[in-house]
C-alpha cells in the first residue's frame, strides 16, 4: 500500500505530469494526455480520507518510526487499487510511450565511437641540440673580466663574437674600402684586423679580403656589437655637423676666442662647410672609430684566448685509466710546481711521509677525462612526447651517440605502451567475466521490481 501511495503521489504531482519530453511526438503527447485524464478520473474517485492517507504515506515514506505504525500499513480498498493498476498498466503498455522511451535512451557507445574514429597516437620525437661549450667559456671569462674592471672603476668593453651580415649598395663597397685603408694605417699592428673583424672577412695575413667586395652588392660580415661601439661616436658627431651646416664653421669655436687660437680659427672659418665636414668626418670619425674598434678587438682577443686557456687547462689532465697514478704522485707534482713559483720565497718544506703513505694507495682521477671541460661542442639528446614534454636522455660527444640513445629509449617506450595495452585488455576481460558471474546487483533490482508489481496487483 505504501508503494502504491508513493507512485500515485508522484503521478499526481506537477513534477511528473508537467515535464515535457526532450523531443516529444504528437502521438506521444496524446498518449500522455490520455493517461492524465484516466489518472485524474481515478484520483477523483477517492474519498477525502483516502487522499489524506496516500499523501501522508508518500510524505513519510522514509520515516522509520512512521513505517512501524498501523497507519503506514493501511491500504486502499481492493477495487480502487485494481483500478489504479489498470490505469498504470495502460500507460506502460502504450506503444508510443515505448518508442519515446527507446528514443530517449542515450548512446552509451558514443564516446567509444569518437575515440575509435579519432585515435590519439602517442609517440616520441627525437631532438638533438648543440651545446657550444666554447661560447659558454667565453661568457664565463668575459664575466670574470668585467668584474675585475668594475672593481677598479674601469670598463672592460663589449667582447661578443656574434656576427651580423650587411649588404653594400651603390657606392657602399667603395667607401668601405677607403675606410678600411685608413683604418689599417692607424692601427699598425702585425695583423691589424685580427679580432676586429670576423675571420671570414680576412686574409691569412689578417687584412680585409677585398676580393670579396668585387661582386655587385657584396655582403660583409661584422661583429654585432660594432654598432654598440660606434653609436656614441655618431651621436657626438651629429651636433657638430649640424652647427657647421647651419651657422658656418666659425660658429663651432664660440664667441670668445683666445689670442693664440685666432689664427687657426680664421683658417677654419675660411673653409667651405662641405670641405670642412668631409675632412672632419673622415679624420676625426675614423680616428675615434679606430680607437674604439681596437678596444673592441683587444677585449675579444682577451676573451677568446681566455676561453681557450680554460679548455686547454682541462686537457692537461691525465686519464689514468689503469689507476697507476696515485694521489701521492699528484701531490708531489703540485708541490714541485709550487716550489718553482716566484710568488713563494725560499724552498718549501718536505711533504709529510705519513700523508704520502696514506695517499699512495688511492688512484687519482676518475679514469676518464670529462668532455664537459675539454670539448668545443657537445650534443644534447632529448625525447619530446605527443604533449610537448621534453625528456633529457643525456649529453654526448657526437650526434650519432645522441641518435643511439634515442633509439634505445624509444624502443623501451614503445614496449611499455604495448605492455600497458595488454594489461588493460586483460583487466577488461577480467571485469567482464566478474560482472557475468556476479549477478547480485541485478538480482536486487529484479527483486524490488517484483515486489512492487506484487503490491500493485494485490
């Protein structure tokens, strides 16, 4: 009786009758309307006491104390319960209703179909990245030189070896040749252009290779920080050129001219401004440029040679693969070299025999010379997955070793993927077998349905 009351209450409420199906059909709507009319007719046949009984039982269906009372066990008259069963059965037996319910059932295989149509492939991509160890050493040495210069209030200067290409158009090649000819005479070193211009712009003697400038619109390669050096020179020249162009050459010397300078000023004042500017820009600008570029070259030479010194220092290490060189031997060599140093006055005291005996049994080094300190370039091997994540496989001396490392790692990755796939398939089969043998959940649902039908048909 209690189940009947709950069912009747739900059907009578707006929550059941007033909900519109997602995609209703005309026949389905007529079927629902017909059921509502039959149900309203059945409900109107109930007395006031019977309606109150059904409402109370539906309201307190989860009240344990109420369920133990006689009120909860009261039932409608047999003929009215049978009438309700007929109304309910008529609704569930309606073909249109069955079709609508079938249409409302979601496609549980939709997600699986989407995945099947758009399979996600998981794979690794090889990446080999060069590590320029010589550039790393140059940066380290330049940082050290800059700190030393800052400590004494000086400027070490820009020393980067980065390059940039420029195309010379029109009379650019001719002017560049003239400028280089002047620049060469003002430096006067054995290799005047060494470290001032990139090696690809120079001959074996350290001079500009003018043969490369004979082409139409030739390309020159300069160190990128040349412009950083030349910028302040140009900025200082521009105001001078502007004053000479607008007010004449004499205006550069101001209104008050010392007696001993008047003759020189008069000579300059008689010069044509175009003639003055040409001479000024050619002489003063090139003189300053030569000074600045020389400083640039010296800084670059310092850094380049310093980086080579760091590399060569590590290359003096002995591999000691057989372990015959002991730490005692290394200590003796260090002690001997320190004794030759001019920074130490007098002979060094002899080494402690007990210390030498303790170190005599210990091999020196690790048996290898680590390439991080000795190589000019190394190669980093990386694996990139389908989501863009990078995995470092190692750092090697050659690209071939990087490829071998990736192949080995990729083989393990593919094997792990296949193993995981097999494990999932086995797990799926185990779960399907368990669900086929374990019918407890299905049996409970069927039992509840059978009990509900029995109570409705009483």
